[in-house]
C-alpha cells in the first residue's frame, strides 16, 4: 500500500493568486468628459446640455373637443354577460338568458395618459481580452463628449438600450486578475493540484467495524486508494486555472462604454366616477382615444367639461418636466384623452333585482353578485 502523501505537490511561485475581478481604484486614467468612474464600476449620468432641452411656451394651453357618452344596447349587454357566465364554471347561463332589463345607465369615464419619451446617457469602463486587435486610443484624437456621439434613435415611445464604445478611449493594460500571467493559482487546492481526502481525512485508511467482540480493523480507503489525497477536480490536478478575466491572453483592452437608454415614461389617471366599480379593472381594457396631442412638449388641457382632467393634465405635465429634464433629454411628449365605455345594467330575475357593469371597448363584465350560483360537489 502506498504511504499517505506528506505533501500534495509543490506550489509554483510564479503563478499568482487571483486578483480583484474589477480594476482597482486608480488603475485607469480619467478621460476628459467622462470623469466620475471609481474603480471601473460606477455608471455616472450625464445631463444633456441646455441646448438639448426644449423650452415650454408660457401661458399656452390645449383645447379638447366634446364627445358623446357611449352606451350599449340590451342585446350587447346580454351577449357580454353570457360570455362572462360561460367562463365561470359555477355559474348557470339560465339567468343570463331569461333576465329582464330594467335600465341601462351609461357612465362618463375619461382616461388621461401622459407619455414622455426620454433619452438618458451614462457610461462605465469595460474591457475585453486583448489578442492583437486594433486599439482606438487617445493617440487618434480626443474622445467626443457623451452627447456628441451620434446614435440612431429608435421608434418613438418605445423602450430600448444601446451600448456604444466611446471613440479614442481604448487602452491596453496587463490583466489585473492574473497580473499578466494568464493563469492563477487554484484556490481549491492552494496550487498543490491535490486535496486531502475527505473520506479518510488524509490517513489513507478507514476503520472497518467487525461483528466480533475483538473490535475493528483498518482497511485501505477506497476513495483515495490509500494515498490520503485526491486530484483536485477544480484545476484537474494542475494547481492552476486559466484566468477567467483575460482568458489566458495576459492583457486586457479597456474602453469607455456609453449606455444610451430610451424610455417611455407613462402616467395615467381615471377619475373615480362609480364607487361600485373597481377602477383597476380599467387597466385590462381599451377605449376610444378621441384626443391625441403629440409634440416636443405638450401643454395643459383647458376648457374640457371634466375639470378634473384639466387639473391632472397641468399637474402631470409639470411633474414630468421637472422629473425628467434634470437627467434626461425629453425627445417627445404625447397626451391622450380616452373615453372608456362603462354601462351599469340593472335587471330583474325571479322577483329580485341585480346589476352588472359592461366596460371597455372589449365589452368586459364585472358583477358583485350573480343569481343562481350553483356549487358542484
């Protein structure tokens, strides 16, 4: 039987321990116009220059045309109720077919929506393995300022993120993880290539229990075959691993990566006009957008029959301008007033009165109570 190994293997002093996964502070020099990166991990925002901000006109407002209140017929209300009942296995369709309508009461519901399409720019140091590819460094010129870099704008009011390498910001340095070695010492075996056997705790033998009263005897450990140690699975016995940062290339090319974020910032408001109807249900349906106003900046609605819509228009426009112009460029705004159909249907069945709501262009149904709800046992 082999004697247990006193030493698992010699450690190569030329292979370094793992360094930091990100460049340490001071590793990279500042690039004019992109100051603020600390250790390569921060993403500072760059407010757009004043010339990029559209300026609102004072005392300007927008008028909205009047509309009629939509309503549904008895046939439409009954058909919507039948569809609703068919989706509920506990409900019988008999009341929906035989009910008698008493009143169909339309409710005037407006939904106001403000959308502000913005562009935000931030940056961070990034890197890739250097394998001899061209290096666009400061020797080719000064890096353009964040808002001077041309980026193709996507379709308006659609979210998108684009990452762009800043021209003339690239620089090659030795890898901070492996100090330019391309390999790092295995942390699992501390560079020895072998690890102590966990089954026999390095002794190479295991105690075999006997049924006889004389006690037990030792047998060769079947896990390490008596060696007391096993090959490190992490490094396959080499004692080192290829650097996970430079992938063995020994050098990294660092560059500033500009992140351009386009975002459609939305705010919606629906006045509470019917206490028996949950307003969150309106989020599931569409309506008739009878008024759409789109411009670089939109202006508060004035003279609309529902004063609450005028007030919320003024408030949200002010909030969006204050919130988004501080760090972003406002590219376009759009405000919409949508008429969302809502009808309360009162009906009688078996001598009792009930009601339900038909809402949205999709004629969805909401009801708090339905006659003849049967339970299946």
